[in-house]
């Protein structure tokens, strides 16, 4: 209940679709002797972010070997901070926008799933 109250008061979670915060709390946390903690390991999350390509300019210098798709939230502060242009150039016609922020799958899970399925079909057809 305290974790629910903690997150429910934060503005970023207010935009999440009904039920998503509950699912996040049910599946994203584990009990510990001291209370609860996030299920994922912080070192793994760091490794994931450190593994993201930071050399899109170099990658764009030659044709990419497989079709690349990108779906970005129209209100994503994070995307505005880094600029969508390198991703747009890499994805080309497979660059799409969805209404929402950085966590648009939590805001509009059904629409995000539908766009993801459509993107996968589009990429497979282009392959």
C-alpha cells in the first residue's frame, strides 16, 4: 500500500492507463527483509542503457543490414533531449509517432501493442 501511494502521487504515473500501475506494482517489485525493492537489478538496467547505440551517425553512414523501426511518444521529453532525427534517419519510412510520453506503452497499452504488431509486420515485409 505504501508503494502504491508513493507512485500514485507522482505526475508521471498519473498518465498511465487504468490498471497499469497495479500491474507494475504486482510484477515489478519483490518483498525483501527491509520492505520491497524493484524486481530488476540496477546493474542490468545500467548495462542495457550503456548498450544502446551512441553512434547512430556512424551507423547511418552505410546501409543498415536489416530494416529498423522506431515508435516514439509525441510528448517524450527524453526523445526531445537527444533529438529524434538520428532515429528518424535510421528508421526512414518505419519511423512512427504515438500520442504520449517516454512511457507511452504504460499510457496507452492497447494502442502501443497494436502499433508494435503493425511495425513488426511492416519490418518483416520489408526484410
